[in-house]
């Protein structure tokens, strides 16, 4: 009996196992079926208040779904281009659709929407939820409107607070699709009020959406447009996302075209970049890169960019403008520049070269271009009438925004005159608002002019914004090469040398020189001067002086030496002597760099026996822009009066005042300098002694 019961029980065990297995399978099938039925039949509008409250709490600003909220099953592949599809896109997923969605501004800002969408929808992978992952294969915005607002440096509506605690959930967003919409930006910091209108492009094999832009930026009108891919892939690391844009603000233009391989991190940005405008410094408001003031420019090159991971609140980035070529004024430029962030300040480094540099194209760097050119580049200040030294201020408030280490070289320099500056090179360094040119070097007429310039703009604004130091040396400048077109000078073996050492404080070339201190020295050894030569040099005052002294003829120059002491912008002669075959000339007086006034006495002493010498001291006085050259009429009248009086007594004796026997012998340079150093300094300006 017991054995029979045992056999019966064993027979029932397989049946129980089968029933258990079927029950488990039924439950496994029933759970997703019930979930599917629940998802399809549940009125999701009843969940809107709960969703609105939870989202508003998470983003710390109002969120509201005002329209219908429902779920559909959808295969993402149905709304995608064939090239964008993967095998997963053919699997139907729950597709949440929310109509009339709005996001408000954070507390403390105007009570208005920062974003809205006619329809907001996304697919959700339910199986990924088991591993605490919110996997969204496709996020779609239909008819979106975004209103970005910034009231000041600290308050804007696009910054969301980051929670310090790391979430246990992971967001995995793969693709984003945008259709017709509007993006409006109003920024009090950059004075921007710009609207972009996005539209869907039909039958475009490369781009899916296009956009146009208009408004104002920093007081200037902005307009432009561009195109982008229909689907922004954030998951596929090798799928290039095409972009193209062309924007203008006034006469400034920025155009890009290329691809972003990994948009979420800009791991491989490769664009053709074209820039153009009236001055490079006007790109600052668009790019944040501090560039020099220039004339009209245009460049084209390849821009490669990468964006690194964020560390300690800073995100490192590296942008390379490679192989660019272009024009600045009439000069050509080209080279490679790199812009890197992540340090204390962004840094610009690289090498720039010009094969042909037109010298006048350097004028805007120091504000020395014409007022017409200043108006073209919207300069802050025009040059006052009658003022020679540039008054335009340097933009030192930008200097602490960028460090720099850039080499610049010009292979050939073109000038309007025959002044033979043949090459230029400099190494520009900017570190914490201190600008150094070490060195700034010109090749000139077989010699060199080498300068070390330091401009310290740290922490100061206004008239005394810059502390400046300049050391300049000129060596072995050959006179015959200085004026190669003048045949008479080709036999000359003379040379020019000079030194300048100045310190100053100011914020423009004019104000720096007005407060400068130091000394200036020059020495010319053997050469020739004439009216024609000075005309070629553009030295109008010297032209008048030489003509009054020697007429319009070639004069042999044995030596010229100058030494000026500069105190608070007043350059006073310690000695200034010129030795020619015909005369020994002493010059004394001042050059006032603050009010741009000359006050110089020129005293010629004729050498040897000269008949009918009525030469007298004369003066160069007045503003730099229009100085006056006048003869000392008192001394001249005394000579002429003596001759007339003697003529009444003895006709032969009347010639005596008109005869100048000169110093008796010519002076060599060494002895001339020795004598000059023993002479007292010049009298105060305006009180030049008359003889």
C-alpha cells in the first residue's frame, strides 16, 4: 500500500512542475501585457499635476504641460532618414507626447516663459529602467520657442544648478530632432537682442533644418543664416553632424562650414572659418578673443576644435586656426594660431607671417591712421585737428582677458617713400595684462633698429592705465642704403646710430609721450644733405632749415650729434651740433611732447672766408602740425646796419661785417662731441637766448 502511494505521488510531481512552469511563463507574459494595456489605456492627463510638480521642483522653475498628454507605440525608424537608422530604431517603444509645454524663468527674474513647445515628445526604452538608466533613443521638439534672458553678469535663465549628490540614475539621450521654431536672446551684458527662426528643409541631402537670424548686437545690426543636420546624434561617436553658418554685424562677417563628429563634447570639430571686418579687435564681442586694432581685414582657414572635461569648475578647450591666409589693409598675412582655455586665463599662441607688409597698415595699432579710416572701423575717438601724436586709447580693460605668445615676421616692407625698412620681426608676449615686445626689430639700410617695449596695464584704468618702458637702439644704418635712389649719396660711407631709453605712464601714444622721462641720442657720421633729400624723407621743417642755410644744393655732412634729456614730456637739448663743410651749427631748445610745441634756436657759424655772409640765428617754433621757421631779425639788422654805416665812411670797410672767417678749421666728430658735452644745457622753453 505504501509503495502504491509513493508511485502515485511521483506521478503527480511532473504535473505539478509543468503547472508551475506554465504559471511562471504566464506571469512573465502577463506583466508586460498588463503594462502595455495600462500604458495604452491609462489617462495620462491625470498624471500631469504630479509630473508638473516633480519637474518644477527638480529644475527650480515653473514647468507645466497644458495640453494633452498621452503615450503611443512608435518605431523611431519611421521618422528617420535611412542613413540615420540602426536596428534598434525598428523596435517599437513607448512614445510619450506632451502638447503645449512651458518652462518659466527662475525666481528673481521676470515672470515669463524661458521655453515652450507646441509638442514635446520622446521615446523611452522600458528595459533600460531595470538598470536605472533613462534611455531616450529620440527626443523631438515641434514648434519650439526659446527665450534666453540675461540681466547682468550673475543673473540669467539658462543656468541650472548642479546637485552635489551624484544621481543613481543615468540619462542616455541618443538623438535630438528640431522642427520649425524660434530662439530669442536678450542680453544686457553684450547689448544683444537677437531672434533666430528655425525651419525644416525639404529634399536637402545634407541638411535637415535651416535658420535665419536678425537683431542687434552691441548696438550694431546683426543678420545671417545657416543650416544644420536634421538629426543631432549624441550617441553615435563617428556620425558627423553637418553645420553651416554665415553671420554679419555691420561690416564684420563670420562664416563657418563643416562637421562636428561628437557634438556633446566637441571631440572632433572641423570647420572652414572665414572672418572679415573693418578691424580685428571688433571680433572680441563675438569670440572673446582679444585681437589688435587693424585696418580692414579678411582671412580664411581651417578651424579644428576640441572641448575637454570640466575640472574644478573650468572646462578646457583647444581651438586651432590652421593654415589661414588673408589680408589686412593691403598687406598679406598667414600662419597658425592656437587658442586654449582651462588655465588662469585663455592663451593665444602661434606664428603669423606677412610676405608683403605695407607700412601704413601698422598705423591702426597705435591709432595713427586717418580719421576717415577710424570712422570705417568705428573707433572710439577721432584725432583732433592740429594734433599730431595719436590720442586713441588702448583697450587695457581687455588685456587681462587673455595671455599671448605670438611670433610675427614680415619678409618685405613697402612704404610710400623710399625709406628702406626691409624686414620686421617681433615676439609678442602678454601675461596678466603685461604686454612685452621682446624684441621689436626692423632691418633698415644695412643696419638694425631694435626695441624692447613693456606695457604694464595691470589693474588700472583712465589716463594712467599703462606703465611703459622702451629701450631702442639703432646701429650701422648706412646712409647710401638709406636713400638708394640718390646717386650722389652712393659714394658716401657714413652711418647713423642712436639710442633711446624712456619710461612713461598713460593710455595712448600721446599721453605716454606727454609724461615720458629718459633720454634720446643720435649720431650721424659722414653723409650729405640737400633740399631734395629732406623732401624724400618727408622732413618739412628740416627742409626749410637747410634751404635757409645752404640754398638748394648738396652739402657735405661731416658729423651730427644730438642728446636730449626728457623730463615729464619735455625734451631739452643737452647738445645738438651739426658739422658740415660750410658751417658748424649749434641747436638749443626744447621739444614739448605734452602740448606738441617746438622751441629751438639754430645758430650757424660759417667756416673759412665767406663773402656776403648775412646768416643769423633763426628759430623753429610752434606746434608740431605747423611749425614756423624765422630768422633772428635783430642780429641780421645789426649786421646790415653796420655795413650801411661804414659805407658812408669807407666803401671798402663796408664789406667787413659781411665777411665771416669761420672757426678757422674743420671739426672732426670726436672733438665736436667733446666740445658739445662741455657746453651748458639749453635755457627754459620760450626763453631761448638771443645773440
